[in-house]
C-alpha cells in the first residue's frame, strides 16, 4: 500500500512558554523548541505499521520552508521511505484551503492508496485533511483511533466520539484519515537513526512543478487571515499564589479543608 | 447579509446541548434574523427534535432519510450541499461530528472556513472577525474571514451563551425529497462503549488529576499517594492515556468522562479546551510549572510549581496534620 502522511513542524507547546512579540503580530519565535506536530507522528507510525503488514511504502510531505526539512528527516529516520518539501514564496500566506489545494496538487502527482494527517496542528483548526478529501472526492474520517485492513480495498476504522465511545465504520480506499493521538505507540528515534538519513536528499517542489499559481492558493486566494495575536482572558483567571512552596502547601491545605477535602 | 443556518445534531429525540448556543452564535452574525436550523435523521425522534426547536429558529429544515438514522458526516455533507443556497453562512459545533463534517462541507459549498471559534463580531457585510485559540490555548488570535461567498463556522461548545430572544414560531420545512438518495464511501457499522474502569472517577468528590507534567509512568504513584491521603481518585488528561500510563476510564474531557467533583486538583495539566469541557463545576486548583498554561485562565487558585516536588510535600503535610486519614 502506498501511503502519504502530511506533516507539519510546530512549536512544541509542551516544551515552550508561548509569548507574544512586541507588535502582537506573531509569537516570539526566537528560542522556541520546534518538533513534529504530535498527531502527525502517530500518523507516520500508523502508516509504518500498515506497510509492515502488507508492504508498500510511506511518504511524508510538508508545506513550508527549508527549516521544515528537519521534521521530514525525523520521520524518515522512523522509517518513511520518501520525504518531499513543498516550498515556494508564491505559496506564502495560504489559509487552510490553500494548504489543502497545494496538497491536492501534490497527491495527484502520485498514486496513493491512503493519505493520513494528524487530527490538528498548532493552530487547532483541524481542517486540512477534511478539505483535501473533499477536493479529491475521497471519503474522509476524522479523529481516527484504529485502522484495520479489510479485503476489497476497504478499511475498518474507529473514530473517537463523545464519552469514550468509539464509532466503527467501513471506508473505501483511497481515502483521507485524520489520526488522533494514542492510536499507537510511536517508535523512538535516536540520534543514530537521524544520522542514518542525514544525507538522504529531500526533493523540493515549488508552485510551477505542481501547476499552482499564487492567485489560486496563496495569500491572494485566502479567505481567512490572521489579524493579530493576543493574550487570552478566558474566565476570571486564577488567584495565583505567590508564596514560598511551604506557604502554598499550607494554603492548599486550608482550601482542602474549606472545600470538604479534609475532615 | 447572507442567510444563516445552524446544523443541529440530535440523539434519542433531543437536540444537542449546543443547539441554542449555535442559535446565539448565528445571531451574533445576523442579530435581526433568527437563523434556520437544519436537522437530518429518520423517524419519530427526528420529528420530535424538530418540534422542540421551533421557538429558537425561524425555520427548521428537515431531512428525513433512513440512511441518516446514524449521523454519518459524509452523508450529511452530501445532503447539505444539495439544499443550502450559495453564499450562506453555516454554523456548527466544533465537536467530533463538526470536525468530521465542516472542513469538507466548506470546500463543497465553496465557502470560507473557520473553526473552533470562541467569539466573533461582524466587521462589514462581507467580513467576520473571529477569536480563536492557538498553541494549545496559550495564545488567542483575531482572524478575519471573508464571508462574501459564504462561510462554514464551527464554534466551541460552551463559548456562546444561549441568549434570551423573543420566541419565534419556526415552521418545519420538508427537504427530504430535494435531498433524494444518498450514498458515501464511508459506512457506519456500530458504536462501541468504553470498558468500565477499576475506578469510577465520576463518583468522587475530590480528583487528583494529572497531565503531561507527570512526565513518566513511574511518577504516577506521586498522584496516587496524594489521592490516598485525601480519599480521592486519580484522574488524568489525554496525554497520560495516550502514553498508556493510566487507562482511558480515568480520562477527563470531551472524549473521556465528564466529572463534577467538589474539588479538582489539576496537576501538570495545560488545560486544553477538550479537557476543560469535561470539568463541570467544583473548585479548581491548578499546579503547573508553566505560568502561561491556559489552565490558569480558568482555575480558581493557581500555583506555579513543579508537581513532582510539590505533590510529595503536600502529601507529607497532609499526613502530618491529618494523621487519621479520611478514608
């Protein structure tokens, strides 16, 4: 089976405090730790487990800049056979639909049976997979938590729905699935693995090779654009305890007593 | 302004909890006009739900089809594309169903798409300015959305308050025949309920809830020891279940359990909206070493500290001061 996984390099929110830059136009990106978008990593692992069973190969692609090559290489160290960087100044300023349009053009250059994305990335939009599927007229399922191969070019999948329930469906190939975290246990990638793929060439594709123009997918075509960032004020905000650890523990004890936690 | 629609999910003859929130969100776009609700399904449960919504929506468009007995987003999308007029604005909930349906719907309607919206305002007849959260809720963004050729907007459940508006008497409009036959490359088979866990976290007054900040499985005992002296249960957020450090039955959130304890100690939990959706009340104390963690926006009391050091000291202090534990 030929599988494409669409991945993204993102600031690692578990490793970083995210601050605004002084203009509020972006987050402060100096000194941020970047990594593969976590659900994307699960998607690559799932793809590798499928091809280990039935053969085929796993390709990873990202839309970005030279800096994003590192996540392609990381996923190739996991076992993906091919990595492709889609990068072109003409594609800057895309909205989600623009990214999906670029990926559509890329998918049509290949011959994939299955296309995976992570369920969402750093912007939390959870949009590109579903858009890509609709553009390709492929069936789609989001929040996928298991994939079983079936005969006759079908998969049996489960989706995560409310209250811990799992929705089981059958889906025809080729299709697009967005993968939820926890679907598997992604393999460890060590320095040795990274070094092994350090010199593997990663081709770059631009707008011309994909037959795209900026007015169909770039900033000019974007219907959605970020105006600015700001620090949210949801709710009242916590009363932050600024005491020493010992004082804070005493305060928590008081609260536990007051709220019925200790008798 | 364009015609406003809200797609209303329903189950067992009752509209989704978000139905009136979606009406309120639509009214933010078009205050003067009650939106049109669209419901799909089959049988008496669909009819009941349609009737129940007539006071909040100007019309209720009903799509009745046995294929839609279960809301398969692929089929619902095809149904909607057949009946929703060009340039409409469609509002849906950003939940497991909305996430499944909305992105592809926006493509097929050739409409703008913006998701998980927590607030919005109309800038001019062709633009909306919405508020979204990024980076796990650490930062918010204003996003401008060109709605001149329509839009699909998913809103975060709980973000829009169902408001008091003069009741309308929306008529039920049959759209079944217009939709016609439906088929899709994805077919629903069954729903599997979660296995009952060893501990029912919904039955506890105090939850010691751990997140990614617990760092490794070998540290779970730190939370268990505190829970022991408090007579509490240990619950958790999604990353802990993903890593298989605790079973799914301990997960609090929209894809886990909904809990209403008296006291919730969020330990090393960042506070993703999906997690917060599972906490319905109670006093919330958050301990996290990241002062920017969104959990501090909603907690009652916050402590910026490392749980791996703070919790054991708290446990010792409880043992010292409350020698006979509450168990």
